[in-house]
C-alpha cells in the first residue's frame, strides 16, 4: 500500500501574482527535466539544536533552483505527536498549514518562502505518524502475523515516505529534525542510511550541520565537537559528504583543513555558515561559501549550470536599503515566542520589502488591556495587526485593539481570530448587539446569554464532499484546514488589493462568522467583501469609511514570499506608510 499522497493542488500553478520580476517563480515546480531521477540530499544536525538546518535546507533549495533544477523539500521530525497541530505554539512555534490541509512543522514555511514550491501533506512526517501508520496496519493484519519491529517495519515505513514522488523533481532535500544521537531520531537515521544503500551509488548525499564554538579566553574556534558529531554519524553508518559549520567567527583555512581531514570530507565541502542580518541573505551567503557547488560536485554533476541569483540580489538590496521605517503592533497572545507568529513576521518583512521600508514589528500582549484602556498601549503605531489564536485569554484586549483601529482610523489587518474579534467589535459597538460573542468562549450558554456572531461550524463542503464535525470530536485535525476559494466583491478595498475577485487561501479554524448576521452588520457599515463561493461562509470583512481595515478568515501570511509578497501584506504596509506620513 505505502503512502498515499493527498489531493495535490500544490502542483497546480499558483494563482498568486507574479513576483517583482514578473518571473513565474512559482512555476519552478515540475518534472525533473534535467536529471532522470531525483537526487536525495539528507540534511542532519549535530552538536546542538537550533543551528538553522531548516534555513540551510531552504537556501540550498533556492540555490539549486537558481541553477535551473526543480526541488522539493521535506521534514522528518522525531517527536511522537502525530502532527504539530495539537502542540502549543509556546513550545513548538507556529503550525504551518499546506494547501492540502496538513498541519506541519514551521520549517515547511521556510521551504516555501525560499523556493516558492507549495508544500504538500507528504512533505512532513513525524515518528508519531510513522508509528501510527505501522500500528494501524498491524491491526489490519497487513503484516501477516509477523513480529513488528523498528527494523524493518518502522524503517520501511519511513523509506516509503521518502520515496513518494521521487520521479517528480531533480532534487529531494530531506531534513531530519533534532540532532544525531537523539534516541527518537535513530529510526530516521537508520532509514536514510538504508535508503541511500538501496539506491544506485551517487544518488544520495548527506549534509551535516554542526557548530564551531569560539573560546574567547584562548581566541580559538574549537573543532572537537564537530569531530565527535561526525563520529556519532559514522557509528550509525552515515559518512557525511558536506559539513556546514556554524560559526560566529571566520573559520581559518587551517581549521577547515583539520575538519576536512579528521571528518573525512573534502576541504571544499567544509562550508562556513556565519550569522546573517537577515535570513534572506542565506542563499547568497551559502553560494559565496560554495555550498551549491559542493553539492553538485558531490553528485558529480558537471559542468554545473551557472546560477541566476538576480532575485536574491534584489531581495538583498530591498532589505539592506530601505527608504523609511514603519512601526506595526502585532496584538497577540503568544508574544513571548516570536516563532509562534513566524509566517506573520516574515510576511510583514516581505510587505516592507515591496514598499521599500523596514517594518519594525512590536509584539503587544493583548492581555495587558483585557480590562484596561488599550489606547496607551497602541498609540504611536502606524498600523495594527491582530493575528490568529485559540482560546478566550486576551480576546477582550483584541476586541479593544480592533475598536481603537476603527475609531482612530489606524490601518488594521485581522487574521482569523483577528477577523472574528473585529466582527464582534462591530456587532457590539456599532450594530448595537451588546452581547455579541463567540461560541469558542462559551459552548454551553448558547443563545440565551449572548449572540453568537461567531459560531462553531459543524458541517461544510470541500471538493463537493460534505465534512461534518462535532464539538466533542478529537482536537487533532478537526478544523477547516487547507486551501479554500473565496469570491471578492468587485469594487471593494480587498478586490483592489488583490487585483482580482477569485482567490484561494489557506484556512485553519473551527469557528466562523455567522452569515445570518450579515445584513445587520452591513447596515452598520461593515462590508462582507469576500464570501465562500456558495455564499455561506464570510471570508473577508472591511470597514468602508476607513483608510484600510480588513479582516480575513484565512491565513494570507502562509503564502507570502520575499520575491512575491502577499498582496494583503503589501497593501497593509503601504497603508502603514501612508499613515506614518500623517502622524
Ligand atoms: N480560534 C479561532 C477558530 O478556531 C481562530 C483560529 C485561528 O485564528 N487560526 O475559529
């Protein structure tokens, strides 16, 4: 049986706008036209975690594309959760949602932002998912009475996963989460070893990221932890072809040679990774250090096509030479951990690049003014963004932020929960429904106590199929997830922003604006400018007598790229720039 790839709108050309350069960067995806079968690059890490493996993988993907190859990036996570959907944003950072409705690791966001290739359900897997598949098959009797073991059953399941779509692209980049030596990671390391062994020689390479710590007292970079990390890899049968060494200081030639000799890699394959001002410098920086050349050499691809890095030079220029600055408040709940809003902060950066300004994002905890006046916390910002979120905590503060933005004519972008809070604010303070609220915060009281302008959606249609869910269902994977179409009202602000009236955006939520309140809210001036194609689900609201106030039920931040900023973020930052000229 093996893995079934989900429905795959990802392979369709994106309907998003072209990039700055008019080049259809999204269309890099395609069949492996240059190579007859996919080459696999396995990316592992050692010494410490958080070295930026995801970023290195994404940047390498972009560099291979710049040389004309097609790529796909995958993440294999050793944790036991079946997917990150149920993990706290405080612990794991944001959940990245794919078009085909998978809740995945935030590294998939990096992959998409750097390559423009829409990720699919089959680009992310965890130990939990692998074991759950194996156990499901065991219950079904698929293993014909055999004893189920990590090797071969779990490792085979991982290998099946790795092989999905192997003939579609030139390069498949597979990142293994965690660090070498982690107990949970072992089946993955064993599986990639076997996978490369099963393939013809030269079809798979291993790239290992390590850290060279600097000892200030002796003024030296130390290579020993890297040597140990490579030994650990070798002890499980994997010999790295490329070492990417993170370092805060320049790596002297002598140290490079030492690493190369002791770790048994070529010296050109010891690639330095220095700290960068912006993550978007990574493709250029890695190219300068010879990473893409080292990879092509390791595969024996010669002569290597010359890279066209013009888009990354332009991105670099836009980041390093802004012509102004705007201050934007993100009023949220998970403000202690920036990774919880990773895609939002990146999309704001992209919006800044499109307008050639630097966006200074300030994280404001909505709970600070749950019961207080919001004005002292929000005055002075050029725009306000209220992001998605779950649960009641901080929601009164978010409602106040929406009220402040509406009254003071400050540009406002409400995303998912941020849209729902703007609707409650409109209902309470403008349409006279003083008890308006959301069923998310009060399942039991029902209509007696408050007006549920935001209600729990239990049934909807996707691809002509009705999907039904109940409050009591499991929390995992029970939301309206993935890409859905919306139809925009011609002449509305949002249609102007998008430059079109049919859009597709990614969703991740259980609750919806109740369409039965539409007339009442529209009479109060809140325009429902985007609806699901069947007209049942409000997708976008906007205030008409406001310079820029838009709430969207979906997550536009997930589709923004540095070379193709999302129109909503481009428009929002533009409005912030206009507002900054007024204050
Ligand atoms: N908690 C809200 C819902 O489930 C909003 C979700 C979100 O912001 N992603 O509908």
